[in-house]
C-alpha cells in the first residue's frame, strides 16, 4: 500500500468510515447520522463532516452501501446510481472504488447499470469475507442499530445461501433487528410485567434504544437516532416510553419495574438473534471451538449468545493489528467500512 485508503459504508441512517494506513493499520473510524430518506443533502452533510476530521489527506476511497433501500429513491438501482454519483461529486479529485460483491471492486468509471444489483446492500459480504480470511472458521454476527447479519465461515470462505436482502431474509442470514432504531413492537408482541404475560401495543411508542438505555448498555456514541416521541435520551424518559407500550403511566419510584421490563424485552431480542445463529449453525458442522465473531454496536448481544451456545467469542476489532484509533468509535462498530478499506488496500477479496 502506498497511501491511506478510506472505506465508506453508506447506510440509510448512518454513514460509517474507516481509514487504513500503508502498514495495514486502521487509524481512524467515524460514524455520522444520515437519515437518507430525507434527501441526498443528508449524505452530503455526513460525508463532509467526516472528511473534515481526517487525520491526513486521503486520495483513495472504497465504497459499499445499504442506503439504496430508503424510500427517497424510486428503486434500488436508482439508489445505487444516485449514491455513487453523490460520492463522485463529493470526492472529485480522488480515486474511487465501488464494492460490487461477487464482482469484487470496480472503479467508479467502470460501473454500469448491470452492476447495480451486485453493489446494492453488499456490505455484509465485505465484513464476512475479511473475517473468513483471518480466521478460516466461525460464525460472523454483526448486530447494528437496525439489522443483524449472520454468516457461516468455513475454510476461509463465506457460506452464504442468499445474496440480495430478499434472499437473505428467507435464509435468516439477515434479521431485521437492531439495538437502536428497531421499534419495540417489532421485537415481540408480548412481554412479562410484574409476573404476568401482557400484550404490547402496536404503536411506535418506544425503540430498542430505550430498552438498552434502561439496561445501561447503550453507548452514547452509538445513540444517534431521534427518540420515538422526540423527547430526551435519558433513563427516565426511556422508561416512560416503555411504560406506554403496555398502557401505563410512569412514576420515577417504579424505575425497577421498568428495568425488569426492559430486561425481558432484551431477552426476546436475544432469542430472535440466537435462533438465527442456530439455524445457520445447523446447516454446517463447525467445530465447537469455532468462535462467534461479534461486530456492530450491538455485539454485546453476540457475546451473550456465544456464552449461551457454549462457543468462544471474538471481537471483530481483534482481527486487526493493535493501533491507536483517533476516534471514540471502534473498528467493530464500523466493521464493513474497516473491511472494505482493508480489502481494497490489499486486493485480497475472495468469495
């Protein structure tokens, strides 16, 4: 590698980026909120904010994305096209590589309409491929703010049944649940409160960010999405939003009640993700010492699932050389961005 390379993961709610230096070390990672459904100006603002923080000038960039799915665009192909063009406009003097999944990397000048399907929502493949190269065997689980990716790794290869989001939802390699943006009503229809089973209201009263604020597990740096009611991001405000899910008023002296309620909802989400892990593991006999590799801002759940399954846990950050990161985020928080930077820098993508 002759120069720093920056990897970009352009999502529908956040933009993540990572910089790898000439020694193969990730030296900086970033995340900016980007509610892309509100318009391309959101992407422009997020990318500009990150570029202003760069430790050194960077002239090579590699891009992957999931943001093409937002309802700003007519369809996925339209989203891929507009996102790429926006990045070209924002990085006019740079070399830009676009990750096309099974077709590896393409220069932005090489991208044609026939490539759009391969480019769309391929970020999971970058992360899983990197982990497979480093470890050989394991179960890669990336639990983020919105979704969870679950991929079997065997003998240095990613054993993926699906490729598109549609296919991966069928195979359960993609589970649409995360620790910040997911509505509580999307995780479970019932919960336990004061020893009783109770149905949840199908209303957008609370998100999983409220659950993990109340349990004390949500890092403030990962909490970049508006609350359901637009109110503050505090434990008491989150407990109040959770109380609405079962038609109750909130009183501060009842906080322990809502902490137990949050723990119950947390358990339901873990069950959902663990079922997906068990489904993937049932497809292939991985040695019992093969680890679960945790990525994403919700990987603390992956660590718990590894314990439940009697398997070792490995943090995605530990796959990279130890270095000082100039950010409050970690490599594992922004796994696809870090993976895309490494794969582009080393030209070692293998699927």
